C-alpha cells in the first residue's frame, strides 16, 4: 500500500512545558517604544508579544537536552562534558581542534585577533554584523562578494548565498598576499538566510587551493543550509543531511560557530580548525578572554546540552518542519501582497521594507519604520537588516545599504502555527498603512554596531 501524504505542516514535537505570553494594547506599546527611543533592542522582553528579533539563543530546548544538562560536569579542567561536546562537534565537523567559546562573536574575535590586522582583507559572501565588526576591529577590511542575485530581493535563484567566484578570484589575484583567509557564511544571514550550494563551496575551495588560502565557514545555520542542498541541488535529494554537512566541512580548513542557532543552544559556540600553530595561538587568547580550553566561556552543562542539540539539528523530520514552517509565513505574506525576499530563507522571512515604503529614502531607514510599526500594531519584535545596520562606515561616512530588510526570525520549536497566523494578520495591517509610515533619524549612536543601542526619533 502507498504511504498516504498530507500537506499539514507537522511539528515533530509536542509541548512539555509552557511560558505565558503577555498581551498589551497599542497605546501601551506606543509608550514602550517611545521610551526605548524607537530601538526595539531597548525594549523589555515582557513588553513583546511575539519575539521575532532573532533565532539566536531563543529556541526551546528538548527534554533530552534538559536531561543532558544533569550530566554537566563542572570541573575546571578536563571535564567529561567537554569530551562529549568535542565528539559531537567532530562527528559533523571533523577538524583537529575544537575550541569552545561563549558565543559566535567570541570565536570571530579570537580568530581575527590572530589572522586579521591592518592591510589585511577578508572576503565573505556576506559578513554578519559581528563578523564585520571583528574583522574591522583588527584593522582589516571586510569585503562582501555574494553573487549579484543575492542582492536582488526579487531574484529566485535557489542559492542566493553563493559566493561570486569571479569577484573572489579578482580579489585573490589583485591582493592575494593580504588575504589571511576566505570565509563563507552558511546560510547567508545578512543576505536573507539564503543557502550556499555545494557546487559553489567546491568552487571556493578550488580558488583557495590555487591561491593557497584557508577557507573558514561561518556555520551557524549549517543544518538548514544542508537541507536546502538536499532539496534544491541536483543529485543530493536522497542524501542524509549528516553526510552533506560532512562534505561541507571537508571543504573547509576551519569554522566559527554560534551554537545559539542550529545546535539548539541558549548559549555557546566554538572555533575549530586543522592548523596546529594557529590553534595554539587561539587557545592562548581563549585563556585570556574566555576560559580554560576545555570549557571556553561555557559551563559543563551547556556543553552537554549542545552535544545533544547537535544530534537533533540534523534530524530530517525536524528540518523538514523547520524549513516548511518558515516558508508558510513567507508564502502567506506574498499572497497578501507584502513584498518579501525570495526564495524564503531558512530561519527567517525578510520583508523588503524599501519596496513596502518606497516614499522613504533609505537614509530615513524604511526598515526601522516597518519594524517599529509591526511592534506598535501587534507587539511583534523584528530586526532591521539594512541601512541602520550596515550604513555607517569606519571612516564615518553613511551610505544606503544594498537592501533595507526587516527580518522576522523564527525561534526554533517555540511558536505554533496560530502564533504565525497572528503575525501574518499584523503584517497585513502594517502593509495597508505603509505609505503613511514616518521615516526615522538617529539622534545618538555609538561608533560600531550602532543598531543595538542607537536612539531614533520619527521624522514627523
Ligand atoms: C551568520 C552569523 N554569524 C555570526 C553570528 C554571531 O553569533 P553570536 O550572536 O552567537 O555572537 C551570528 C548571530 O546572529 C550570525 O547569524
């Protein structure tokens, strides 16, 4: 008998413990956001109804992860929890050295303190904001070389996170001596959570071989990327995701990792590599900044939870649900005429705020305008990924980012379909009034990573 097929998006888990959500009125939210200087990072979380600010560290841990926490061994040195963690990482990413850190940016800081520096240039498909900031903090230049389709919100290229190989070759041949490593971010968060194909990764590897450069993955969403490869890249439809991940890892010399994403951690990360000399140097910095090499910035219990989370991250039932439920939100918005970046990414739906509010100049921050409106209208917290995040340059100048997006990031295993249906309704309401949204100006900003703390005011 044929296996029956169903179209319902099936959450491959049931709820075990619940957290209350706090309802609020529009008038209350207006007050909250004004007091937060129109910066959603400055809101108190209890004033948020549906929190789509980030998928980072906000996932629900499983019963087995909570059980694993009980195995946490808090020995300062040589904890068995470290070896459980190291083995789980090396089953997917068999690098010689695995260095635990408290989160992804610590791995970036340690890596670029060692290999960055003035006169250096670091190419990436698109640097995430903290990666760019850490490259630049070392004095190096961070260059984004994603394919042109990756900057076109309407392009339907299946692998919009791909590196532009001709541009990378151009950079390596012109400034090869200044490039300490090539990075590829999977999936490409700042470019819409778009995947990188295996074919493209092989192409990057070939160029790295030709120019003698190490390749590092920024692998936060490696499992989602591997699932897209399985679904979209010819010849991979029958493969186990673990096997695809191993092939991705085998093309690289090392990785930075925020374990707050696909590995289902509420905290954690690692830096891994094959290079013994560099690993030694990085461990020395680790001891100065994070902790002893068998715990990094983490507790033994965190290491145990991550080891278990890694096994759940590559389960096919989970990945099928994860990617399908993100697409559900994106497709519903498209049907209602809300412009979204396509194809729908893995961990988030990105609204094209520049297209939604074309009356706003990019330097009036359309992404900020739409994010604030989503909060006021329905208590939904999102994040701007556009000119606020990327517009200010180290020399003090400001230019529009290539896109002005609002990211609706979906925490893993947290919200149900009815929560998402509510989000769809709120987005539709904001879209109906988008031509009347005010732009914003920044009244106070720090030198770097301004989106976290800048103060805004509406331009009335
Ligand atoms: C692609 C990418 N790289 C690096 C980071 C930084 O990780 P963390 O927030 O754990 O420092 C993030 C976080 O969102 C990310 O999405």
